[in-house]
């Protein structure tokens, strides 16, 4: 869980993620509750990351769930820090 403030602006978030090579698979419309986004990325060794973001407005937290194709703690930490 990460603290979150303000509304999610899907277009802004999608553009920011694209800059760091994280692709949006699907995303809720702005204002949807709960708001969700599904993302994918690949590291330089070919490892794949699939992530779900879930904004919980009742406690202003963003829950992040990540699955990776190759269990590598260092790569996972790098992905989450960029995210």
C-alpha cells in the first residue's frame, strides 16, 4: 500500500508510465470507484511484469499487486520503484 492524494487522471498517468516503458493494458475511467489499472513491462533480461493498481478512496491508498515471470527480487524492487 502506498499513500495517494488527489484524483487519478488516466491520460496523465498513462503518458507518465509510457515514458518509463510501462504499458497500460486496461484502466478504469476517471472517477470510477474503486479505480483500477492493469499494467505490463519487461526488464532488460526479458522478465515480464504484470501489475494491478487499485485505488482505495476510503483510506487514500493505492494497492499494488505485481506478478513476474522470473522471480528476481532486485528486478522487482526496480520495477516498483519506477512505478
